[in-house]
C-alpha cells in the first residue's frame, strides 16, 4: 500500500533552503502553489522560516507525524538522514539527491547503506536520483516534486523512470488540456519500484489509464506478474527506450539499470500493455483512452464536413490496419431522409459544410447503430455559418452514451470557438488538431482491442525430450571450462530435443571423412570443426556438394593443410540443395528467461534483419505469429508457383527450442542457422550454442 506516499497528510523537507533557485526551495514553492492540504515542515538548522513557513532545525523538532520527507542534502549525509527519519517515524522518504548507484561503486555503497537503514526502521524509500510524486486529488494536492507543470485533476496516471521524460509527458497532457491523476518518477528505484506503483494504481478507481516510461526493468518477472494483473483491469500504455544497441548502452549508463531493449517490448506484448515508440503519440492516445470505450473491432465509420482531411485520415486509418466498410442499405435509406441533397452518403459520410446539428446527429446515430461499424471518426471544421455549439452538443450527448469510441479531428480557431471547444471537452470527446493525429489515436484504441482480445494459445509440452542428456553435456562443458559447445555436443542436444538435423558424422582425418561420406551417401558437405573457427564459410571451412570419395578426400586434405589448429575435426553431412534458409535462435536475458528469434536465415539475417522475437515459453499461437510477422512471410507460404515450406514443422521446432532453453536455463545463446526448409521437411545444417 502506497497510500501514505501518494496521499500524504504532512510533508517535510530535509535540506530546505531560502535560496530561490534551489531544489530545497522549489519543492516548498510547489507544495504551496499546488495548495497542499496538509502542513509543510521545512528542515534547516539555521533559517527560522522558509517561504514564510516556520522551519525546524532537525526532523526531531517537528511537532506532528510525517508521511513524506524529501531529502535533498548531499549524498554523504543521506544515510544518516534516512536513519533520523526512521527514528522520527516518517513513513516515506523521497530522496531527490543524485550521486548514488548511477555514479559507480562509491555511490552504490552509500545507496546500499541507506536502503539497509530504511529497511531497519520500516521507512519506504522513493528514489534516489528522482523527481518525486504528484497527486492532483483536491483532497491532497500533493506536489512532492521539483518540476514545473501544475496539472488539473484527471484520470491518467504517469510513471516514468526518467524525470525528464515524465515531465515531458505531463506537460504534453497539460498542453492538450487534459487532466492527470497521479505522477511518479522514481529514478534509481532502490526500494519503491515501478511495478509496485502500477499495482497501487491498478486499485485506484480514479486512475483509468496508466502511462509508463521505462529504460530497464530490474525485476522483469515481478513486473510481468503485476502487468498481467493490472492490464486486465485498465489500459496501460507504455514506452520503452533503449531499443537500438546504441540507445541500450546510453540507457545503462543513465540510470545504472539493465538495458531494456527488445525484451521489454516483448514483455509489454505478452502482458497486454500497449507499446508506443513515440511519447507524443502515446499522450494523444491516452486522451482517447481516458474518456472513450475500447472498440470491439477495427471497422471505422467516418463523418466529415470537409473533403481533404477525410482523405488523409482514411489513408492513415487503412495503413494502420483499420477498415472502412460500406454502410448497410438501412443506413443509406435513413441518411437519404436526413442529409442535405449535396451530401455524400457512404463511408465516409460527407455531411457537407452547411450541415448543422440535425445532420450531424443523424450521421452519428447511424454510425452508432451500424452493426459493421466499431468506432466513429469525426472530421469537424467549424464553419462560421453553422451553429457549431449545437453540433458539439450532439456529439457530446452521443459520446456520453459510451456505445462506441469517438475521436474528432477538430479544425478551428480555439480562441474564437471557445464555446464549441468547451462543449466538446466537457463531453469527453478527444479532439486533435490534425487528421493524422486523430487517426493515430483511434488506431491505438483498435490496436489495444486486438492486443487484449488476442487468443493466447498454449505452451505445448513435448514429452519425448531427453533433458538429462542435455544437462550432462552442459555439465561436462562447464567442468572443462568451455563456453562454446563442440559440433558433437550441439547436435547431440538437438537430437535430445528431437530437433531434426541433417545426418552427420564426425571424422578426424581425410580418410575417415571419406568413410563417413560413404556411410551417409553422396552428395555430402564437409565442414572443418574447431573451437577456433567461428564463421566457417568465411574462411573456406565449408565444402558443399561433394559427389564422390575423391572430392571428399581432396577437400579434407586441403582443409587439413589450411587450418593448423589442434582440435580440427571434420563434420560430414548430407548435402540438401535448394531449401529456403531460415534461422531460429535463442538468447538468455538476465532475470527473465530467453528470447526466441525466428527469421530468414543465411545472408538474409545480416542484410535484411527480417526476424521476429518472442519470450519463452512460446505458445502455439505465438510461434505461428512469429512466422507470419516477418516481412518475407508470403514467401514462406509459397509465391507465384514456388512451393511453400513445411510450416507446421518450423513451428514445432520453435516450440521445441523454447522448451529446450526453458528447461535448461544455462544455455546462453543458441543459433540454428541455417535451417533448410522444404515443402516436406525442415533440416538444421548449422548450429552454435554457448553456455
Ligand atoms: P557457417 O555459418 O559457419 O559459415 P554453415 O554450416 O552454415 O557455416 O554453412 C554455410 C552455408 O553453406 C549455409 O548457409 C548453407 O547455405 C550451406 N550449407 C551448409 N550445410 C549444408 C547442407 N548440409 N546442405 C546444403 N547446404 C548447406
Ligand atoms: Mg551457418
């Protein structure tokens, strides 16, 4: 329960300052300006008062109980301050001061010190290196933060690891004239964590939408548990930075956590959190989420009183995966009665510029009644010759019925059409300045519906896998201090989990390579296998399509001369010409499990990076989705006479690989590249595993 943090009855500030331009002064100013409903206790050993409020030399001199104490003094003094707060019985401290874990070893030691003291006294710690919290509830008006936006009460709560991004999001909502419920930016998050905050807001009825910004998740498993639970109650919209490799590095050095990267987006998807890559788009979507119902499908009905913006919006909506189905005969009959003669009765309905309240109302009612329409997009320019307030009243009335979501591209001069603007706002109609922006917000609502209503599928459990054998192989490699497994070990692991590979044999010299080839049957492939050779074909360590013993002997001999490595062996394989090259891989993520990757293999991985990811354990539905979400997916199904590949077998390999890494967590990275895919079989011809 974070009630005492977000609903403080009294706030103290250790390090309060008379200097206007200091955090120790600004926090007091913010509390005053936001009309904090409880007493404020500035702590300062010298000043008798700060900003007109009586100050106290120490926290022990404060007469009343304290729910929240800010600490803004230099790092070395922070552990003692936390201890003092403990003795005083302060419930929470917000440590705004920076210079702890994010700064290296010394800072981390200080942080560990005050975390321990906090635990000892049962003081919850928010931060350090953070902004703080805001609660706009008029009962509290708690502005325990040093930022500058003073939001009106509302239904959107924001939690951001970075105060900078949090402030941008809060200010953007403010600019959109949309209220906010609560705010939290907890920086290093040494005690009170983002999942804990999300869980708290999950139970806060006034929070209808949660906005989240993260750079790294310290405890992804805990986050996932909370996200599953809260996302089933209310929409969580999230943005994760550090997607690119360069970005990921920047994130690590920024808050000293782990790099978010791909894993975080997969966690969002798996737990039903709607992901955004653009903060502004997320804010604009939040406005719609806060007042509109979630559509039941992606079919949009459009109403417009101007041509061009409707065309732009249609493009955007269709590109974003929405449909704009034609209207039913019944609807057309109805609209023929109510619309002006020059109106275009279709989807979009162009009510024309002279349309007033009766025409707009009829159009909106028809869209609400249409069974094949899930949401309504309104393009509304305010003609000076129309009673726009009357029109807005109709929109507001229909919106209040909450039957289907409405978004509005509202084109006007807000300084002149103040009445109309206010009616739309009070009616809870999300209004946007551009057709594309309104369309994107509606697309987000549709995306959310698709995400939440998606079938999850089941994780298939294969009972024919030999886990013991894999454990033995890994155990042996560990004992001998090896991190990269040999070809023999790799293929034995694949065999143990019934992942089909090309028939193979290991040979130690040219003659035994020939013997192996004779047994396998021509044509064959031989590969030089050594711990020192990583990318075999780059160095001429792969010879394909060898048709007889002479060719095998000659190639093996050539490789023996070329590679003067101690542990050289030959890996002899059946040659399988003509398949499509695929890649399936896995990568362990700290404190999370494995990511599974699927994509076009061979050179395509490097050039096109046409791959998709999922988090293990992968369900059957997710495995299928991995195949259908790459760009070249059509190619897999067969195209213009070319045969498709054996899809079910690929899906099963993805599922078996997912089981393999889930049951054997010490497998670190694994590449099956390529798998050769044919119409009737899938065969792994190259694989690498590190532990
Ligand atoms: P590396 O990735 O280390 O260079 P591979 O074993 O993947 O070596 O071989 C390189 C390429 O040779 C593969 O991408 C594939 O095109 C081809 N190849 C390898 N083994 C076979 C095989 N058994 N049948 C057909 N083609 C093969
Ligand atoms: Mg390869």
